C-alpha cells in the first residue's frame, strides 16, 4: 500500500509539473496571482524560475517521470537498480526543493502555490520511502561510497606515506565521533541491523560479527565512530604496560598487487595507564575488547619472567579499572618484537596462564594466535590453554612471516627485502583458514573462534564463518576497500545466509568442517 502511495504522489507531482509547463508554454500565469498568500506571477516570471535557460516546470516533468517510471519498473520486476534510481532522483529533488523554497521565502518573498505543492510532494515522497526502502538506501550508500573511494580517494591516498594517511584517518574518525550529527548521518547511511547476524556470546551482545582487529586503533580513539559505519565490535590496542612509540624504520607499507600491507609497529601505543585514564567511566555504544601484549622495550622486558610480569600487570590494571570493556585479547602472536620472548611452547604458555589465573578474571579471554606455526604446535598450545577456564576463545590469526608465500607478487615483496616486518591481508588468508578449520574440528566445544586476516569481501568473511569462526575481524580490507567496508560485509553476509536458507549466522558456523 505504501509503495502505491509513493506512485500516486509521484503521478500527482508529474501532473503539477505538466500543468505549470503548459501554462508557461501558453504564457499564462496560473490563477493564484494576487491572492493574500501567494503570487505565482512574481515567482514564475522571476529569473529563478529558469535553470540554465530551461524552465523549472520542464525539469519537473523529467524529474517526476523518472520517479514514476522507476517505481513502475520496480513494482513489476522488483529490480533494485530501479529503486536506486528512484532514491537518487528524489534525494536530488529534496536538495533543490529546499533551495527553491528558500528562494521563494527569503529572496523573491512571494510564494507560488503550485511550486510549494511540488516541494511538499517531494518531501512527502522522501519521508515515505525512508521506511519502505531503508535497506536499499543503505546498500546504495555503500555502493556509492565504495565507488568514490576506489576511483578517487584511494588513488590519492596511495600516493602518500601510509603512516601519514593512517594518522589522518584516525584524526578524522575522532572528529566525526565527537560530533553527534556526524554519527547520526553515518548511521543513517550505513547501519542496518540484520537480525540474522546478531549473536550473544559469553553474555555479550554482538549486533553483527564484523569487528576491527587490534593494530589499527591502538590508542582507543575510534570507538565512538566505528559503530556508525557498520562495525559490531572492536579490539583496542594492542595495549602494553609501558608505552612504545614505534620503530624508527618503516612501520607501514603497501603491496597493492598482493592485497597486503607491510606492518612493523611492534605494539605501538601510549601505554595502559593513559588508555585507562581516557576510557574510564565512558559509555561505548558497542562491545570492545582490550588486546594486551608484552611491552616492546628491553628496558622493561628482556626475559620470559619479565614478560610474564609485564603482561600480568597490564591485565591487573584493566581488571581493577573502571573501563567498561567486554573481553580481553591476549596477543602472543606479534612477530615484530625486539626481545625475542615468545609463548609458543606449552611450558611457556602455561607459566603465563598460571600467573593470569591468580587474577580471577571474569571477562572472557581470547588468545590471538600466530599463523606460521604448524598444526601440531597450535594443538599443543591450545591443549594447554583448554585447561584454564578463563580462556574462552582464540583469534586466528596474525601476520604472515613467510615471504615466499605464493600470494605475494615477487616484484612487490622484493621491495621490502631487508626490512624486519611482516605482512597482513591476502597472504594471511590461506594459513588462517587452515587453522580455523583445524581448531574448530578439535576445539569447537571448548573455544569460540574469531577469524581474522585476508577479508576483502563478504564471501571471504562467510568462508571463515563456515570453517568455524563465530566472529570475524579486519583491517587491511577496510584500507583497500574504504570506510564503508564493514557495512558492505554485513549486507553481503545477510544475503549469503538467505541464499543458503539459514535464518541466523549461528546455523552457518562450521558447516564446511567434517567432524
């Protein structure tokens, strides 16, 4: 019924424009001139009644004809492209209607009844389709933003130093997050709450499974804007007990052909004390976790025992803080630390877990795993981790260290010869997916799995889910695809679930793994 009402309003607008066009053609002023409330003659004969020499009434015929035809096509074929045309046309119409109403009220100081009727019709159509075509509007916003990003913004950004662009994007994110009208506008454009994607995990409500991985918002600055562009949660950090300003050599690089980023940050962050101070008692719209790792500074950490104490104290600080976070992430997977201390052997990991056990943590802990260990090594670590009840899940995984991986473009990877960092994005996908499948097969009743790495489409995310991941995380995919990417993945996941006839995402988790 609402769609038919849209069509009726569009036809009414078309009739109004045809009437005004006919009067203009006959050089006749419509019968409202001289009335108390309006003066059509003053408006219709003014210089503002023309647009590049063409009477606005003629343009109105074109405008309303587009609305009528696109609606008729949609009602007959359910073709989404027709509705995209309708939405774009009406949105442009609203913009110009506001402008022309302003001209009548402020500049000309006279009202044309028929012009105001057209404006009211346009506004009514705009308000009516907001509910009817809400999903189509958001999909169109995602498509439009993606087009602008790929064809214009990314081309400019990729000419500049990636560290500069990262810092600039964070600053914009902070600015937009502080201003409620921006948050509302982005949410209006991008956020559609798909019921099929909602989950409750360890008592935490995730509206969708798409999270921002640790390594982007390492100083906890973006939690106010990310929910407005489609993210369902995020990991802050990785945070360390003491601050680390990053390495003097290159920390970020791009490999476009390999769909990858060179990463050598080594847990760059301002330290747990400042982050706790910035976040305490602040309300955040969605779940977020604190990713914790060892301080990357040999003045504080150079031995296994020092690393354990350092990590313990960081957990202790957040555990007693008034920061309203949802989970912990224990990052044992960073390949770019100075001291060479790792927790990859069962004995080392058990020593760390025994220390953390003394904190009696209530919030769940997820272990962020490396992807370059063998299945047997992963099995040993997780067999050990499974003995500790506070460890609830695993994140698979982190950066790719193997520079001979087949996904690398040889010419691109050669440019980073001699640099100590590792690589994100597509080169992590194959090993990560292998380990997700392996871990789900062996630990599906014990651990919740978060799939991370190499997600450049909804299909990539869906593959990780079908291999056993309950949630997914990304960074590189957003950098290559644009700020709308989280919303794009969510929309795509909803469509993929419907295609496979799943009502909820939980039904799809692990379906590609043979028990």
